[in-house]
């Protein structure tokens, strides 16, 4: 009953917002444009983020309900199955639930430090084994844990970490020094992402790796880390059962790291020293011991793919993507354990469905084919898009672009629209023209040091050379003061992101979401009727992949 009442109230408010004034977003017919409206977005968000969908985690009833709902909706819209005769693409995954057998024990000559799971550290493994452990593993502080020849940086230089546990900092040196990496524009490189640090530690042969959490360079607080690691984690199935990965992967709180350095007799100012060129990694003279019991389960999750065939260039494809998954049922916060994921990312999937509806209503069908792709496992490490990039339904060389949606605008119309990774590809030019039709303009993300370009599914399309457009919400409200949009975005990140409180809220102003989705519709319509392919711009690390 709660969800039904919310849906009725939300739809009423959304309909009112839809009628509050719309700026034209496309030269295409108004019937198609008007198909993207607040009430329809509200309906799909309400359903997908309801408690009945249990947080939409892969391998759960939530996945079953989501697949059923999306397949039904795409059929109602009139689209064809995107994967031959099926709307589903199988994505083989393995679920691992790791439970520590006890504290993380760090032993030195002067004593022992015991760290408590979730409060002071988190840890897991990608290895598909019943038990993994490190026992008196020598610990080494390895700076940022980065090997980047193009930036003349190697934290592992002349360092043998085989069988050892490395402790590293989050982000990259450019966060602290504008002369290093991409610090001039305060843009995080992929070397700053935690995923890279785990990958590099494995390449170096480390038995364990622990990342020191810090709120600003991580761009999120410890509760986000805690909630993500307190429940079973998923990964793609591999031939070697991920035995090439470090046995233990995890995080330490900043306070725990300082206690570690104190035990090791090393000043915690060593973290500042590691931010400067020429830093040499430091053996800490202490050992780490930790064992994890694992319950593993191999199964299959699914991407959902729906196709609108083109008329003249039907073997060329534009992809609209949004991940359907969230975190499922996890650690209870204030009595609520369902991580509904209303904005992250029921909103993006609702946008995907509205785009599909709009394209289906065009008087003149697009020349190129449009693939609407709802991806699995984004919250587990961009797994669905990683699998699609490695096993594409349609070849990457025939794919014109990926346009990705993840957490849409919920606070009303804005004068601008954010392009995450602005300057990467020609898609910026298409976006600028679409924004201009709305009387708007483009801005780069406010905090490029957060590495946002590497944190959603478009990244895996970029890695195989497909130009990717990833818009974020605007920053300057049309109807409110200059702090309105930033304050709402900050409050979401602080109070709702990756928590049970990312729920549908009747107070949202969906007029901005409508306008942003219409903006993306305009970009796709233009791309769908051209005969050229957008390219990566000079200086983009993805240009050579095209």
C-alpha cells in the first residue's frame, strides 16, 4: 500500500511538473518528444525502486522481477529482441560471500593491532575458493600502488611484493599536485581507481592489498565502502577462477592506517611523502594475518537488449545504456535493509524506456539501428558492460556511439548540463548543439578528481574504442538560486547514495529529468540519421582503440 500511495502522489506531481513549461529539444516531430514525460518516468521509477523488487541485485528475485518488467515494457513499446530472438544476453557470474574468521591482525616487534571488520577494515576475495588466507604476510607501504610509464611513475620499482600485503593510497598524485598526471585539470586517471590498484597488485604478485580510505580523494565516505563490502560480491566467471588475483583485497579506514603506521614505527606523514616524485616504497616491518571463509555460487545474470532496426544503415548501431541493478538487501540502516536504488539507477532505466518510446513514435524511423541496453552488475564493478564489450551482440566497429544514463536529474530544470569526461570525443559537439536548442550549455563535471568517467558502464565501451557520452545533471538551477543544484547533489551523495534511503521521493522536480532525457533523444536522433562516425579527440587515451 505504501508503494501504491507513493506512486499515485508521485505521478500527480510529475504530471504537474511536465506541464510547467518545456523547451523544444529536437527538430523532430513533437509527438515523439512529448512521449518523454514526467508521469511516465515516475511510473517506471516507482515500480523498479519498490520494495517488491528487493533492490534489484543479480541472482535474486529482484533480478527476475526486473527482467520480466523490462521485457514486458520493451514489448509494449514495440521493439524487437536485441539478441537474435531474445531480449536477454546471458552474463555468467560468480557470487562470493566472504566472512572473516576473525579480526585483521597486524603484528610488529612492539605489539599487535586488531582491526574490526566493517568498522575498521573491509576485505574480500575474487578467488573462487572455500577459504583464502594470508598468514604473517609482510606489509609494504607502496604509495599509490601505481605503475604509469607515461607519467614517469612506478611505486613498485625495485620492489618484490610476492606473497606480501601492500598498503596503498586512493586516487593518484594529480589530486595533490597540479604538475603530476592530469592534475592541471584535477582529473583522475584510471590509475587512481581502486579497481586498477587491485589489478596492479595482482600483476605484481601480492598476496594481499589494502587501500587507505580518505573521503575527499575517494569522493565518498566510509559508509559507502562498508555497505558495498558487507554483502556478497559478484564477478564475471573466468577460466582460472580468478586465482591470478591477490588472495585478499580490501580497504582500511584512515584512522586504522595511522594506527598501522604507529605500530610500524613510521610517521603517518609518509603518506605525504608518497605524493611526491621519487618516493620509494617502504617495508613496514609488520605482518598481516587474515582468513576468509567463502560461500561461492556460479550462475547467470542477464543484460536486457531491445532493438529498433534502422531503415537504410541498419547494420550500424547506436547504443543507449543504463544499468538496471542495485545492491539488493544488505546491512540494515535505521531498520531498513532494502537498497532500492531509485536514482541509482531506476531513473536511468526509466529514461531508457522513455527514449525507446520516443524513437518508436518518430514519423520517420531512424536510418541507423538503435539498441536499448539495460546492463547488469554495474554496482559490482561494471560487469554487464564488461561482458558485453568482450562479447558484443553487434561488433564494436559497427557501433557508432554509446550514450549512458546513471542517476538522472531530480531537482528541476537547469541552465546547463554536465558532460563527464568533457573533451574526450566528437560526441561533445553533438551534445553542444542539442543543448543549444534547449537554450542551455555544456559544463565539465565539477569534481573530475573523483574519476567519474571510469565509474559507469560507458567506460567499458570506451575501452574498446566506442565513443561514449556520459551526461550528468546540470549545476545551475533555472528556477532557484545558485546553491540549489549543488546542495541537492551533495545531499544525495551524503544521505542517500548506496544506502537504503535512495528511494522514490514525491518532492523530486522531474521537469529537469524530462529535459535531460529529451536532450539525449536529440543527440541520438542526429547520430541515427548521419553516415559518419564520431571520433575520439586528440589527447584521448581511447583514440588508438577506435
